[in-house]
C-alpha cells in the first residue's frame, strides 16, 4: 500500500462526490485538520479512519487502496518528468513533483519541491522522518523554536513530529529535494 495512492484516492473520490474537506470530515466524525493531513500525505490514516471515510463517502474502503500498479523493482524519473502532486493549497505556490511515483512498496517518498520567492507555509507535523537537500536558492527551515538557514548544497534530516515549515526569504524560487519516510503504525 502506498501512502501517496491512499491520499490521492481519498481526495479524488471526495472531489468526485462534490464534498469539501469540512463536509467529509463532519460526515466521517473526524476533524478537518486530520483529513487535510491525510490528503496532503502528512499522516498515514489508520484502518478505523479509512472505514469512517469510506462510510461517509459511501464506497468500500478498498477503493482507497487501489494502486493499479504492476510490481516495479526500480524506476527512473528523467529530469523534468516528475509527476506534479498537490500537497499544499494551490495559492501557496509550493510545487511538488513526485520523483518515484511508479515505484511501489516504497519506504520513502522523494519529491522535488519548488518554493516561490518569499514563500512560506504554516507549521506542520508529520509521522516519520524527513530529509531535505537544498539544490538552488536560499531557505530558512524552522524546526519548533529554532531557525536553520540553508544554502545550496546544505542538507537537513529531522523527525517530522517537530512542528516545521520552510520559508524562502529571497526574491527567487528555491528548489529542494525532499524525502519523506512515513512511519506506519
């Protein structure tokens, strides 16, 4: 089971049914924040949560697990061919490209992330560890009360449970490799 597939399937079915995050959360008896974290690949949903969402959407829980992928032992993503994935609100300007979308049975999920000039998002916490490597631009990465300035070539590895957020203080876009290792259970 791929966390990315589960998140994208939940979002796709919710949107097909014309439901907002808030309406689905209310119908499933969960918070809008939790549902947003699930859809934005911040947390792995528990089995009871999948059943609540399935009931509210009037689908079988198995619909969320559908991947339709043949087993792949390796994948190659050529430069510029990352698969766009919506993880933030579109108005944030944050652009994610999945770099191993076709690989299944992953223990990590790599993305190329572009943060617009002066871009920033609200703090988040996730399950699992995260690794970032700044490729271009400047970035200040906030981890709880600490702020870590990053220059091209710098890397940062941290536990996702720490409230964290990136901030691009510069007048040009920043580009970074982001690798999420989602803990299950």
